[in-house]
C-alpha cells in the first residue's frame, strides 16, 4: 500500500515534470543572527501573528515587491511542532497568496504523508516572501533570490519562529538553509543532518521538493523521492 502510494505520487510527478557532513554550527548561527542588516525589513515588535502578517503585506525592504502580486506570509497552527521553511513563493503561491500550494507544495504534502507527518499540523513558510521571476514568453520563470533579498526578508521568518518556537525546523533547500545558517550550505552533502540552532532544538537540512520535479529520469526521481521521505521521517519521531 505504502509503495503504491509512493508510486502514485511519483507518477503524478512524471506528468508535472517537463522534462560527512560538516555540521552547520550553532554558535556561528547565534553569532550572526543578532547582527543588524542594512535594508532588513522593519518588523513590528509584537507577538500577534495577525499584526505581523498585516505588516508584511506592505513590506518594501527589497525590490521584489514591485513585480509580485502580493506578500505570501506563512500559514499553519501557531502551536505547530514543525516549521517548514521553503525558498520563496512560486507562480501559484504568488497568485493565491498562500505558501506551497503549487506543484512543489503538492509533492511536499505527499512526501510528508508518506513520512507520517500531517502537513495541516505544520507551519509552512518561506525565507523570502515575494515571488522573484523573469518573463519568458507568457510564463513567469522563477529566479533565485540573492543574498541581499534573503537578508532583507530574514526578520519576517525570524518573527514567525519566535512566535511558534517549534521543536523542529526544516530547511527545504539551499536558500532556506542559507537564510538560517547565514552561509552557503551545500545541501547535497549536508542534507539529513540535524543540529540545534537558535530557532529550534532540531534543525534539519534537506532538499527542496521542486528539485525532484526537475529530475528527468524516472528511476532517479523515484529514488530521490524515497530519500526525501526518509529524511522527513525524522520529524515523526
Ligand atoms: N517553493 C517554495 O520554496 N515555496 C513555496 O511556497 C512554493 C514553492
């Protein structure tokens, strides 16, 4: 049953798809975390999530707001044990105003379910709250946020985490890991490691689900999906 579920999800992926670990070190995270970044978003000093989200709607700390439809703030229970931190909203998220509602989000949800984790019980957010894209014909092509954009947006997810105080923080991909550890993180060599950070007793670095959508070979995609599920299983413990 379990296998057929995986099969189903990865086959669905086929249709969507066109086509040791140096540990991140806690003390360096703490050290840099408090540093004030010029141009960083001004976040209201509040423990009221609605006020935070409302303030984020008008954020102009970096230029990304200019081409985005709206700010996509995090969502989920404020008592969540697990926070999932992605990169930035994609096309679907930008239009809907909610994180991880497009193809990568559906895949994430399936992987979590396979791992025994209910997405509805997780708080889901992004390191950068506006969609960065460039036009390609009629399509809007995703572009990676740069360091200044990641730094400008950092106070928002930090404010979310201060409210939620999760047991587990999951960095989905390199941008999220870079935002948290404030250095480049080589996801393929550091994935699967769990370290304590200022944000959570257990912080896990893993891949971004959209990377699975880009694997052209079906067998490799199945294998990588299973590995991703294996890492997410750590959250169920
Ligand atoms: N990718 C992300 O990193 N976040 C989203 O919300 C959607 C896609």
